[in-house]
């Protein structure tokens, strides 16, 4: 599926310089804003997009501006004097982001209409922190290319996402370390079919043959793999087991596990036991998996 997620506030990626009309350089946000901050309001006016932030800052005409910022879950007010840039606009001297998008794999649907996907949270690419979301959606996606993984390059699925209401598959409600969760639409239910699987808990997982279920080829199929390590007491929930792909077809087309396969169900002895979370950068035939119970726990929190 294609994933679109909107942040809860305008996320600060970092601070930088503002070159003025006369060639001088200012850093108005240095030491005031921090990477990972979320800007919620300017002079008391709530924000929902980075464009609104830019407009409010420019309207300040360089006068002291009060930003309401959420930092580590706590709201604080900070004061900044925006600097005039070479183009005549006033700027904070900060890099910001208000949304993110990408491709991932649905792990499971429940009879009640909930879904779990990815097996890991969506983190900001620059700060590495879990993105605090306000809303998000899943959409149909078409895989148009596969870049094979090789040593030092994990490979990637390339897809085409059309953000249209009629292609909506689900609504996101939670972004957690164990994956993304929400409610699926009838469209997604129809695509998924009605096959039900028993849950295999961590104590049932064993070394040896397993299967990775993926739709990367355009059809849902199972690829042979083996579980080579199990970490039942690992604190990092994304690294409960280590897999090695042994399926000749998956090795030939993708080199093993590639980016975009996160969330692919792991099956063993006819049960769903987990999901693929990460690929080994130095060996794309190997990857980590999360135990399915760590994802299911998020549905009842």
C-alpha cells in the first residue's frame, strides 16, 4: 500500500542560516529551536501546514514572534526575530516538514476491520525520531520496479501511489515502534480476501523453515525462508528474530529483502508469527522480524 502521514504540528528538522539582501548572514533560530520540535502555533494562531507557518513568519516583518512548540511532549513558548532573506521575505532559518509518504506492506487485518502494517514505526528520515502524527491514510499502490539488494545497498520497491478518495484503503490512527495501525476500508477488505490464520506466539517460533508472504510481484504469494536466530527477550521489539531468504525466485528478482517489504507477514507451521522489519545492509538475503504479538498488543492499547 501507499502510505501518507501528516505530522501533529510542523516538525523542525534543523536550523540554518538566512542570507540577507546586503549579503549578511543571520541564524535567528540557532539555540532556540531544536531538531524534533513540533511548532503548533505562531503568536497564538494554530498551524496545520508549513505554508501557514511561512505566511505567519513573513507577516511578522521581523518583529519578535512567539512560537508555541511541543518538545518531548511538553508545550513551551519561544521567541524569535525572523530575518529578512535575499528575496525580501522574512524567515526563521529552520528546516521544517509537515508530512511524509512511502510504500509499505499490510501485515494483517482483523475481523473487526482493524489493520497493522510495517512492523516498525515511521520515523523522520533526518532526525531518526518517531513521527508524531495527526492523521494519515493508506492508498492502493502499483509496484513499477524492484531495485535488487546487494552488499551495502538494501534495494527498494518503487511504486506509483495515486492519492484519490476512490483508491483509499484505510485510515491511520497510530504510529508506534511496532508499526502503524488503523481502520481499513471495504476496498482493502475485498482485496485481502477471507482467509484467517491462527496466531503463533513467540514461544512457538522455532529455528528452521518459514515463509514470507508478499505481493511485490503483483500477486500475493509465499516465499521460502528460514529463521536462523530467535531473541525472545530482546528489548528492541523490531528485532525478535533473524530471517534468511532461501527462495530462488525472491533472491533472483530482489536479492532477498528490500525496502518496501517491511510488514510482510512471516508464516511458520501454518500460523502467522511475525512480520519483516529490517534488511541487513551488508547482506540483503537476511533481515529482522518482529513477533506478531508485539503488533497485536497495539490494537488493545
